[in-house]
C-alpha cells in the first residue's frame, strides 16, 4: 500500500536553481493538491488538479508550476528557487470533490540557500 | 472568504485531563469540516470529518453552525495524543483551507 509517495524527502537548493518535486499516487484518485507548510502558518494550497490535463492555482502559486499528464503523477516545479520557498511541501490526493479524506505524502523538506 | 481559526498555538495538559482544541470558521454556504493530525515524523492523516459524526481514538467534534465552530474534544487525554492538530475546511474540489494548527502536549 504505497498511497501517496513524494520524492525527494530532503533537498537543499541554491538561490536561482530549479527543481521538480515528485508526487505519485496509486489509488486512482482524480483530485490532487500541493501544499506548503511553514511554522505558524499551517498548510497553504499552492496548486491543485481535478484530473489529468486540468490544473489550477491555489492560494500561493507564484514561483511554482504544475502539470498533470497522468492520473498518477502531479509534479511541482520550482522555476527559480528563492529563500522564501524554504518550506515543507506536501502532496495530497482524494477520490471525490466533497466530504472525502485527503491522503497526504510524507513531505519534502526543501531548503533554499 | 473562507477562513479557519485555531486560537491556540499550544495546549499543554496532564494525562487524564479533558482536552478541547478550538476551531472557528467563516464560510458562506454549507461547510465541510475536518480535523487532521500530524504525529511526530509522520504524515498528516484524517482524524475526523463532521459529516461522519463518529468518535475516533476517543475524540469527537460537533459542528455548531450558530457559533461557526468545530471544536475537537476528548474527555481523558493520553500521552499518545501528543501531536499537531489542524482544523480544515473544504474549499471545493477537495482542496483544503487549514487553520494554523494547535500543538497538543500531554504530560504524564
């Protein structure tokens, strides 16, 4: 039972570098989301997808891109890393749009120096 | 705008004491509310959702639309309850607005 798998678990980037955080789920869920977790801020929505080929912006989308070419995968791209993007990133998936449990990955701890 | 407020950053109690973690929300419409828990070094997981009206690990939460609250309660706290608790509101398409979280510490 893999559920939602995120890679890598830890990453250190230099300012200006780009990278992709990977997220994969094996539950055939249509709905997937990316959140960032910062101390004292809770979790904030970056981008989300309601199915393959469909993505939309969340609360804090600037500096991030997403795509959804398959149901299983929902990668998050940092275009040009900034220290303000130092955070813990969580991917989540759900099988329905209402009243359903969101399943979370174990998180990626990103530090931008 | 949708908003979830958890007024306490930290709640510290002794084992066996009652616990109440507060959550207030603002939402125009019929809210879908959840409590998620994050134990140390583990991923977020669902604890309760208001539509289920069930008790999980001794925790209950009742939606009070008049007071726009969804407080989490447990009559007798256990040490294993120590964790970060997040109240969350479904914004649509299963995306969530989270409160800032309350850290619950249960001391022996």
